[in-house]
């Protein structure tokens, strides 16, 4: 390729990248503004604070990755993000995740978005049909995630009958197809108190869904934490905490995730009242011990996943 043509091709590539970044910025900025509207007040000191925060929280890197992932299929996006952040992972009780059939994983929620990414990688070692109950806002950023995300409105003041019906319709279809679901009943990240993390109150929806659709419940506990910066900003103001969530995905490289999967709980064993059922599930999850010496390591998980996706070699006819 001659030099002028090469420059023209590179120029088109750079323009396309810039267009993708601007497109993703138009998707992400409104989400930040909804969580921290004061950053977009137009006042000079708020503008300065926004510029400092966006640099501190690696927003340019977030936009770069968002532009890269914009048009990729969901499984490829999840594979790439997992490749960025997963370095140290051990799992005990992987055999409790059923290889087929509908089920519902119920988990604590210590770190935010990274929890879903990590558990997607864990479940992928067993099966490929996971769906996750997550904030519907992710579909405003990556619409193709509708194959993975059962959209939920966790904020009570923004719930509506239509949104609830959409969540239940998604659940019904997934159950009929024999998929396995993942739900974080707290709906929000664990709160730091002193040196320890405490789960926020759990909503009863997980118990209600399990009973309604007769889905075995898989209790799962994640042991992980966010950065000191996250907890510092959370202590200053909740809106500062909320705008750190993308950074709290990017900074997980090297962060240990220790996961324990418990034995399935039959939905028929749950109390009649959903509130009592969710209390039982919460206790079951938080009582799970840390992984022991026999825990599966990340390299082995990758091997399991690769073997599942490698076509079997045909045997010669004898």
C-alpha cells in the first residue's frame, strides 16, 4: 500500500474511533449526570471538580474501552473485560452449579459491576446460558446486552408496573428455555463499616421468583472489595461513590476474588412469605465459608471453558 493511501486509511480509522468515542460519551454522560447532577450544574467549581474526578477515575480509558466494545457481541465483550480484570480467582463448590436446566444463583454484592463479570466467567466453565438481573441502564450503553441482562429497576421511586412486567416476562422466557439466572438481592453494593463490608438489606424478589418458577436456588458468596478511593468517596457523598463504578471495574486487575458455591436449595423449602424466604437465603449465602485448599483456580476454570467450546474430534469408523 502506497503512503498516501495508507495515510487515508489511517485517517478513516482514527475518524471512526473518534466517532465511536463521542457516541459512547453521549450514552455515558447522561448516566453520570443522573447520579451526580451537581457535576453538570455549569458552575465553575463543579466543572473543575468534574474534570478532576474524570481523570482520577480514568474516564478517558472507560470511553476508549466503550468505543472498542460498542459493536461487539455480548459474549465477546464479557470475554474481553474478564481478560482485563481476572487474575486471581478461586472457586469452591463449582459442582453445585447444574450443567443444564433452570436455576437461580443468589449472591452477595461486594464490588458492583465486577461481580457480574466474574460470575459470568465462573458459570461459563459449566454452561453458556446465564442471564443476570441488573440495572436496565446498562442497555442504554450496550443494547446488545439484552441477551444477557434481565432489566431491573432497583430504585423504588422509579419502578412501574410496565418495568416489573418486562422483568417477569424475561424471567418466564428464560425459565422456559432452561436458563440459569443470577440475582443480587441487595440491588446495591455492600456498605463498608470500619474494616468490614456489610450487605445492604435484601429485597424479597429473589425468593418470590424462585417459588413462582420452581427454580432451584444456588447460594453463592463472593469475597472481594473495592478500592480505598471508592470507600473514601462514599464516605464523603453517595453521588461521588456512584460515579466511581466504572473505575471499580478497571482497577480489579490483580484483585483476588474468592467464591464459594453452596448446595442447591429446593424452592419448596422456602417459607410461604417471601420476606421470610429471603431472610433464609441471605443467611445461607453469608454463612458460606471461604474457599479451602481444594478450590478451583482461574487457570483450571479457563481449561474447563475451553474444553466445553472445543469440538470433539470425530472417531474413526472401525
